[in-house]
C-alpha cells in the first residue's frame, strides 16, 4: 500500500477495494466467517455504529464538517459499512459497478423526473 | 449514460458514482431529504431489504450464484445500500477512498496477523 | 383467543405474549428457523420496515396519530419487532421483565438525574 | 421500584413498562429527543448492539445459556430494544397488546397452518 495521498475518489476503482478486502480477510483466515448472511448481519451492525454518531443530535451539515473528531468517526463507520459491502460483493463474485448502473436505471424509470420534479417524494 | 457493458469494477472510480447519485438527487429536487440522519436511516432500511432476501434461508454461495432471480434481487439491494452510502459521502463532502484506506490501516493494526493468524476472531 | 377488546396494556402480562408466539411458531414447525441469530436478523428486518414508514417524512406526532392508515401500519410493524423480541426471549428462556428492571437500574445509574437534569444528552 | 425478584413475566403488564419508561424520560427532560423518527433510529442502533453479541459466532442455544456474561449482555441489549419500543408506544399513545393481538391475527391468516404445516417457510 502506498501513501494515503495517492488514493482518492478520482482515481480508485472498485477492483482496488475488492482486492484490499480480499487480502485482509484471507490473511486472517476469516473467509469462513464471511458467509453472505454473516456479512449482511455485519452491515446491520456497522450501520448501527454509524447511526449512533448522529442519534439524538440535530447537527447541520456545517456542524458535522467542522467537527474534526466527528468527521473522523463518520469516515470510519462509513468505511466499515463499505468494507462489508465489498466483502459481500467478493463472496458472491458480483460486479458492484454493474449492479449500480442497473439499479440506477430502474430508479430513474420508477421515479421519473416528470412525476418527481418538484421535490415531491413518496414510496413507490 | 452509455451501455452497461462499458462499466465494470475494473474501470469505474468512486467519482463516477458520486456524480451519478448527485445528478439523480438534484434532478428530483431531493437534496432537502438527503440530510445525514435521513440517509443513515435509509441505509438501515435498505440493509433490511437486503437482509430479508436471506432471512430464514440456508443458501450456500453456489445456491445463491445459481439462482438468477435471487442474484438480481441481491444486486439491486446491494446497489441501494451503496447508493445511499455514496449520497452520504456527497452530502458531507467526504472522500470514500481515503476513508477506506485509513480504516483499513486501523483494522490491520487492531487485528494484527500475528494475533489473528489461525482463523480466530473476537471483537476488539 | 378471545375478542381484541378484552386485551389491553393494562391487563396483559409478558407471559401471554410468550405463549402466543410460542404456539404460533410451533404450529408451523418453525422452531428450527428461530435460532438466536436468525431472530436477531428478523428484528433488523422488521425495524427496517417500521423505519420505512417514516423515512423522508417530517410528520408531527399529531399528524401520525390522525392518519389512521399510518397508525395501523406503525402498529403492525411495532408488533412485528415485538413478536421477534418475544421469540428471542422464548428461545433463550429469558425473563423480559427481569431484564427490563435490571437494565433500567443500570440506565438510572449511568444517566443520573443530577447530571442529566436539564435536557442534556450525550452518549456515555 | 421494589426488589427485582418481585417482577417477572408472569405478573408484569405492559402498562408497568410504559410508566417506568415515561418516568425515566421525563425525569431527564428527554421527551424532546423521543420523536418517532429518533426512537426508530435508536431501535436500529440497539438492535445493532444486540446483533454484535452474536456476530461471527456459531453459538448453540445451550452455549449461550451457559455463558453467564453473554446472557447478561443479551438481556441488556434485548431490554434496550424493548425500552425504545415502549417509548415509541408511549410517544404515539398506542396500545402494544392490542397491536400484538391484531398483528398475530393477520399473521395467522397470512401463514395458514394448512399451508405452512411442514416447517416450510417463504415470504408472503
């Protein structure tokens, strides 16, 4: 792994994350724990930790961005959810980019801009 | 958006997902809904939908991979969790790749291979 | 089961819920599904369904109480979370009332009224 | 509050829990935090803490029951989910017993014993 500064959302592909997570799991011989059901459970748990950072708080976006400790904690918990999501993708040999593209197409079809053009929202 | 086939985990960066999600949200004037707390709540909800696909089932990985409808559904729900994760990253102006790199470093430090080298696992 | 009207929070004990849930599970031969891990997963799923009823909404309590369909839906989803919680208590042969009493004592000790007397809140 | 030993699932009604939770919340002036959305978020968080106790573990029921520390922790986390569920019931002035009765009727209708009589399960 090179220096942090070399990696950013501008240049890192999903494949990189997949390889990093796979290596981490295999080096610890943890593949046996990473069944689809266990990973989904882990996503629930990490989402809960992320959620706790905001529970009973009414932070504005600015207050969050200006709170360095909170931003660090949020970054860590977002990363944890993401890491398990990537591990699930690894375990089932999926392509996250392709899944994203297809789901976005469905979402655009379901929530057409002609119908949802004034800031309306309702579950469809 | 071009054809699905052009996009894969080998060549898509996080910036692409960020732009796609931002465009989707803005075209519907939904930014006002995408507060950090609401997005985290949405992650809980989508994780729940993902989880339901496996609830009370004992699928092997092979059974999941060979069940085309299930794979489609899992892809869709993974994508939904990911979309909201990206929206949270957008809202708070974070860099997911950098968050990932930093958290993986902490994880490697916390779960050292010298200690976790035999498939052991316990919460630290 | 007698008429709904006979049961209310004033006169129903936890034992009643435990028996009803146990009977429901056994009549369908579903005990094998109700492992602790599966039930906890089900709680995540049902919490997600409850959560979706409020997602991206800014209902006041009055708006919720005056929306009969929403109240019915919320009642149903609260009941689902509760049913699985009771099933977990059944599976592990616990006493929910005793667990509640003990946890409330811990909570009173942790969040002392001398310290939390002005509507303050922070995670301890 | 009298001695723990006096309370058990055989004799405690939901009204007792409702009053205890209400008193706890009011004594700390926390009613303002206990909006329906916040409480639902808290349920997600507490379910996550409960879930973590079992994550990546393959405990049998007997192993859990014989592990006194784990049983204490599980009791505490079940109680936390329950406390927030009761707080939601309080906030919306609902009757949990009535919600339970009605949902169980729907469940019996949906999962008829004639159809689900051999340990089958599928989402309906």
